[in-house]
């Protein structure tokens, strides 16, 4: 199927993974409508990165929707009272944001329905990830089944597909693929506690995964760090 | 199972159905945390009604979360450019808000996880409803399956149940049940285009369903109308 002029909604966090997912959606020929969600995350540098990536990637438009998840707390990423861990942890870490990907996909689904888009791209991946439940293939499949029942388009036989092109890739494979597609990883921010200039801590789980990924991919890491 | 001191999140729109769902949750013994969503709906009188119902119902707390669905448009309820129909329509009407119940359940799921609540109440019903896809039992069941995969609690064997006690009830049955439980329907607002005093138009789909429900239940309708 040619995807000429076919619209897609792409969830864009400003991190490495979603920037790569966007590049893949563009390569497949989709007209991309990027959606970022300001959910009260402590690392607002992410949203600045999302703006840079959207500008550099030729998206049709970029919207930032605000949802106050900080009001319910429960995560190191939204609650200043919970510290971001700087050592590896086992199980689901405190950086897990309750129902985050469910919420982001719900917002994307609403916008997709208005745009008559039948594809939503999300940059989740389960290998080299932090063990979040809503990054797994079974979660993505369950959301796709839900979407077919949830929407006017689904009921009318035009269900929305949830595209997770990175889901089975290692971080190194993601970085190699994005580099091939011209992603400027220097524009992205992965750190859970980047400073206001977007400089990474180099110590949190997200930084460790990113550093190990560049190392394994054999590319120089363009990330700017808070200390040399 | 005794539900003494067991918490539940109850989605509360300010309309007749969710006020009844809240009364049912209370009768079952749940400690109720009411959640209303300000999604840019044109009928803000609904949120005032939600505050009145929450106050009158002895909920533990009531939160109003803001999400800017008006930014994506696509519905007569959020987009001033789309008129609310005052005649019966066939199919899914323009008052359908894209992915609304998916989004509301996602927000409720996030809060439930923080509260360690394993029950979410939603007042959807499919009989005497407006034909929205996300009010059907198969949608609710699909969301419950998603929730079990989406959350830390679900992964740890404590999935969240989506309780839709009104799903198979007629509007008249809902009104009879709520009246038995002491719901003050005069505090609720169902109209899609209520004025700033919460007075109903008497002509839109929601008003027609409500009027017919009171008529069939054999109770006086306490709704205040814009014209006599």
C-alpha cells in the first residue's frame, strides 16, 4: 500500500526512541502529526527537545497537550517528593508513571479520529527498557483491540493501528536505524532529570541505557552532560 | 467480600447517570474518590453539577483534571463551530467526543493506581444512550483487559476492575434506582447546552432521553428548563 498523503499521529516525547519512531514513520511516507504530552513531568527539557525534533523532522504540525498527572503523584517523574534513582533497581522502578502510555495513546486516538488518521506511532521498546508494564507488546496489542471498539472509525470498520516499530529492537539497533535515517540525536533528551539547558545527569536509568546503547552501536554519544 | 474501607475511583460528570453510579458505589461500601474531567466541554454547568453531587454524596475527595480536548475539536461538545443537534439523528451523533471514555478511564486508572484502588466506577449505559461506541459492554471489557496489562498493580496480580453498574439498565430503571438511593437529581445537569445557571434546553438528545426516562419511571423531573 502506498502511504502517500496518509496521515499518522506520532507520539513524540523528545527522547531518543520517539525521535527514531518519527523518522521511521516519515520514511514510510506518512504525513506526520506529532503529539507531545505535558503531564507535569519534572524534566521539561524533554518538551523543548520535542519541539526541536519536530521542527527538524518536517512534521505537518506539532501539538503539546497538557494533562496534570502531577496532581495525582505516584511517580518520581511527576512528584518532587520522590527521588529519581541513580543506581539500578529491580522490578518496576519509581520512575514508572501510572497509566502514562494508556493516557498518551488515548489522547493520540482522539486526535487520530479527528484527523481521520488510522495509524498511531509510539516509540516503546521492551528490550533495554526500564521494565515498565505499558511498554510491552501485549499492552500495545490490547490497546489496538480497545481502539477498534472505542471509536466511531473502529465501529465503521476503519480501526486505528498502533505502530510500535521499535518494540523488539535493542537500544543499539534503534540508534543505528535512527542514524541511518538522519536523526539528530544531539537534539534529543533522554535523562529523567536533565537541567534547564537539557544537559543530562549521566547517572539515572535512562542515561545509563542511552550511554550503553551508543557504546554498543559504535557511535559517539552527542548528549551534553552536566559534568564532564 | 466486605468492601469496608476499600477505595474506588468514580468518574463523575455531573449528569444523571454518573450521580447514580456514585450512589451505587457508596451503597456497596466503597470509599469514593470522585474524578471529573474538564475536557473543554461547552457545558461547563456539568462541572458545577459534579461539584454539587460530590459534596452531597460524602465522597472522600473530588478532583477535577483538565485536558484540552477542545484543542483537537471534532465534536459538537467541544467545538463551538459544530452545532448541537436538536432533532433525533441516526448513527453516531456529532456530540460524540473522540476517545472520551478511553481518556477518562485512563485518567481514572492512573489515579486508582496511586490510591491502590482496584475498582473504577463509570456510569455508561447502552440502552437509552446516544449510540456512542465507548458506552458498550465490549468497550468496557476491552478496557479492563488493557488495564490488567497497563499497570504495575495489574502485572503484580492486582488488576483494576471497571464497574459499569448501569450498563444494561434503561434510563427509567436508573432513575428508579437512584431515587431509591437518595440521589438528588435536581443537582445534576444532563443537557448538552445548559446555560450558565445550569438550566437545560429541553430539546437536545440528552434532554430528550432524560425527560423520557423520568416519564417512564413515573417520577417528577426536577430539571430546570430555559423556557417553560
